[in-house]
């Protein structure tokens, strides 16, 4: 079966956007080189794309042989410490973008139109010294139910480019708005942490209003005046969540500064086995994972833990990532265990969905297994000790 090591490492090391997008889609007239004179410089830049596969992932655009990183990528309001949010925030926006910018026709580049300084000012509260702030003015209250919370936690820009002759031009932009489910705050510096819980209705209201403001600001840029701009509203998972957040709404602006229609997204992430007496998103999937977990622990009892992250859209399981922690150190033991996990996974885990399984010890990753959607067999790899 076909397998992208880069795509697998997206989940393993958390570089969700960079590694997934370095995999390549087929572009029309996909000549690997070209030149373009930028609007801000008279210098001619050499461009190329990273290659081509089956068109399910984007080709990344390289400028002068280098991958261009957004200066504002990863900038957040320093409140939420859930690292799972970062990967699901980026990967989810890429998935939304595919519905509007086909990987067969567009190349990907990290956001170049919203500078770090601009993003930082937008993430701050509106004030006399920061009129561009998208978060509300501080009303002076420290009461959890009366204060004006921080709604917007993070902004993400992704650019999608098309080739014209020997140059690449921005033809589309995707903007992700990471919105808090819980706003963590301190009444005094270095003091105890308190929290304000934000309702879904208020989060959605605030997010949609912010999207309209951002749209108007982006349209003032000459290069973005007429391109398609896509917005995704993302609910940040709480600090103690064992999974990342999910997108709950998206909208598309073909032109102008108004958004006429929003589409509701029904996404949910879960953890198996469930903790704190929570209910599984789907009992059948939970039972399948439970049987798999029981089987491998019975045959190889020297395991530290077996957990899974699940992702659902419209109530249907879309993917599963399983982490197995071991106390194995012998090469033959690791190889035997990987073979057994392969057999058990095919027998007990849900069929026809992408599944990634990592097997690790305190010394690092030992092996992994991966199956693409629709495939029956798993690709397996055991890391050597040399």
C-alpha cells in the first residue's frame, strides 16, 4: 500500500501543517521552476514546488529553494497550554481549504500577508492604544461571570497560489480563528488562575463578527482585493483536554467585505479509553478499541499504556491515532510485538478509516503502523538501533 512517512510524522511530532503540506499535489502546468518579481521588490525570485503525488495533498511553494515560514505562525495569547490545539488547528484549516482550493490547481504557502506585528495587535484587547484589537475592551471586572473575556486566542493564515506563466500569484487565502472555550486569567500578576467559561452561542457570535472585521482589513490590501478568502472558526480545547479542538463554522468570501452565509461544521474529538466516567462518542468504536487493547495487553502484558484519539465528523468516525507505550528493549521483542499489533488491528479496529499507531518507550519511538482510508493492510516499520 502507499504510505506517506511525512504524513504520519504530522501526528507523531506535531508538525501538522509543515510536514503534511510538504507532500505534493499535481499542479496544472507543473514546471518546477519559474520567476516572479514581487510587489515589494524589484528583485526576481526563483520559485519551485516540492513535487507531485496523487493530488490529495498540497504542493508547497519554495522561494529561492527555501520553504517560507509565516512570521505570525504560532503566535497566541499566552493562556492555553494544550499542545494538541496547534496541530488540529492547522490541519483542520487545511482540510477546509481543500473544498475551495483544489490541491491539483493550487500550491500552498504559509501566510505572508498578516505580519507578526499585525497579528499581535489583533489578538490583544481593543484599547485607546490599540484600536485594531479584536478582543473586547477590559471592563475592569475580575468576576468570572462579569468580566469581558478573551475570545480570540490565535489567528492562522494559509495562502494558496496559482501559476501564471512563470510566476505564482496568491489566488486564495484561508484564515483560522482559534476561539476560547475557557478563558484562563489571573486577578493579580503571578497569582492564582481563574477561568471564564464561554458559551457556544457567544463564541460563535464573537467569531463571526471578528471574521467580518478581518475581511474588511484584508480587502484593503491590493493583492487581496479580489481573491477568495475562506474563514474557519475553531473552538480551542481546554488546558486539561487530552485532544485538540474542532472547527464549528466556515464561510467563503469571493469578493467584497461582507459574509452572506456561514456553514455549520459538526466535528468532535474523543479519547479512548474514556476517562472520568465520560461517555464515548460512539460505543461501537469504543468497544472495538477496547477489544484491541485487551488482546495486545493479554499477549504482551509489559505495556505502560494504550490510548487512542478519535476524530468524528457528522457523527461518523474519520480517523484514529493510537499510542502504545512499552517497556520493551530487545529488537526481536519489538518486532514480534509490532507483528502482533498488526494482526490485532486488522481484526478488531474499525475498517475503512485512516489509523496511525505509534509504539514507543522512554527511549523514543520503536515502530509505527499506518493504514490509509479504504485500505485493508497496514504499512509497518520497526526502527533499527543503528
